[in-house]
């Protein structure tokens, strides 16, 4: 067997011995202590996404309204993340395995391909953001080589697995938190005090105002993928409280902090690019800001690559090393031109991702009493058509039938859950068995 063929071949024993086997539930000895997981949560949460979203919110919302809407959007993501995170803790399964338990072994291709495409797109956005941060322009002759360097760096460090992410997360968290605190103080001081800052915020928001639902949807879209794939990290938890603390840290604590810091800098400087307005604080802070931004982008890039790699490896039965290289290569190429579509990308994520998780939440918590027998993974039916139908109906509702009083992402989630309750409840009434229920009957 050639070296290339061996590299592509799945070795079940090798994957099982790894720290984060994507093909089966974790063993008890693969669980991790609380401190490393909570540290990783801070590192994961301190992604550049929060700064970018905060900047966008600051350009269209009065600051007190911004904080309120950001909190609502973050809480929606936290509820989803906590529900999924607890599932990951209870089953020791990554999200790819959870999708199989609800959607079926073949039906799971649908959510995994959707999420992989979206997270690889995020990977491309982060690659492009790194290039822009250091070169200052997409037209710079250095943009392409710097962006390519970032893509290769993210791929290499993700190749090292979850322990590699921890090494990047710790310095990233410390540096970015310190710079963020300084940036908050600096911007209020530069504005001339708190009242002057609020007046500047009111003026900025009047130019291109955002509605409350637009703002909440923006926040939901920025991190809903993180909530949906929370099991990737909470499956390592040894205690339930850690599985709930991880999504709270990631989706509420760090996001609100970063969104506020991103908005404050944009409001005061008039430039809603975090790296650009940090340069106005002087050369020393500019250098520290660039370093912290790079660390945040590095953590973001590793995370956005780790997630689709684990999911695709689990569903398509490939070695994790193969999917990391494939996803990393695609994300690097996308990074040369996708960053300009950041806002469009978030809007698509907000509408497409929440309906994916709706059937899974209902299936696990409502119809199966928070119990999945993971030994049935290889005996699941190919499809659960009810889950697929609920997802598609939720997407249609999010895009075309959202009431004015609710964010479209949240509406799509609620509709997909309601549809699955009706469809699965009807199936049970008529004695039909689908998905995991069919596997338990056959067993």
C-alpha cells in the first residue's frame, strides 16, 4: 500500500487512541478536567467575530439599545448551545454522531454538509481578515501571500487536534482581554466622557439605523453555528455544570464583552474596523492590537476548521487528518475573496442553521427522554424523512414567512421544532417508527 493510500485509509484503532476520536462516543478516560475546558471556552469565545458584529451593531444602534439587543441574541444562542451541549455531555458524542441519531446515517449528510460549507466559509472569512489586518487593503501586493500564510498556519495547528487549540487559546484570551479593556477605557476617554460617548452613539445610529429584529438576527447569525456544534467541546466534560458553563462563557460572557468593545471603538473613531481604529491609539497600542487581533484570528481559524473537519470525518468515515487538510485547503482558497461578503454570510447562517438543530433538540428531549443508546449508531436507518422535512419547512419559514416581531433565525428554529413535534407525534400515533426509534425497535 502506497504512503498516499495509507494516509487516506481510516484506521479505527488509531482514531480511537486519539484525544478526540470523531467516529465514536468518547471513553471515560478521554474526558477532560474542568479548567482546561473552561480555558478553551474563553479562547474559543474570544474570536474576532464578536468585534466585527459589535462594530456592525454600533453603526446602526444607540448604545443602550445595542447592549439590550446583543444580550437577547446571545441568550438565544446560549439556550441552543446549552441544549446541544448537554446532549454532548450525556452521550459523549460529537455533533456529527448526534445528527446521525436524529437524521439517520445517510440523512446526516444534509446537516453536516450545510454546516461544513458554512464553517469553511467562516474559515475563509478569517483567512481574509488576517490578510487585511496586516496589509490594510485587499489590493495590497502582500494580501495574497499573507492570507495564504494564515490559511496554512490554521491548517497546521488544527492538525494537532484539541490540545493544539488549547495552546493557542490561552495567550489569545489573555492578550485580547487586556487590549479590549484598554480599548474600552481609551474610547470613552477620547469621546470626552460617558455622556459625550452616548451622544456620538446617537449620531452614528441615526445615519443607518438597524431595527431590533435586524440586530438580534445579526447576533444570532454570528454565533448560532457555535451553539449548534457545542457538543464538539462539551462531550469532553466530566460534569454537567461544565457542559452548561462552556456555552455560557462562549455565547454570553465573551460575546457581550467583545460586541461592546467593538461597538465602542467604531462609534468613537467612525471606522468600524477593529484593527484600523486601534491604530489611532498610538504606535505601541497599534502593535499590541495587531498581535492580539492575530491571536484572535488564529483561534477563530483553528476553531472554524476543527468543527467541519470533525463532523465530515464522523459522517463520511474518513481519517480526521484528511478532512482537516481538505477543509483547510478550501477555506484558504475562499479566504482570498470571501471576506467582503461578511454580512451576507452571517444573514445566511442565521436563516439556515437554526432549523437544522430543531429536530435534534425535540427528538432527544421530547420523544426520547434525554436518552440515546449510542451502541445503535451502526444500525440506524439511512433516513429520517421527518427530520429532513422539518428542517426544510423551518428554512422556508425563516426566509419567507417571519413575522415582524421576531428574528428570522429564531422563527426558523421554532417552526422546525413545532413541525417535528407534529410529524413525529403523528408517526407515533399511527405506529410508524423512524430514525432512532426504528433502530431501538429493530434491536
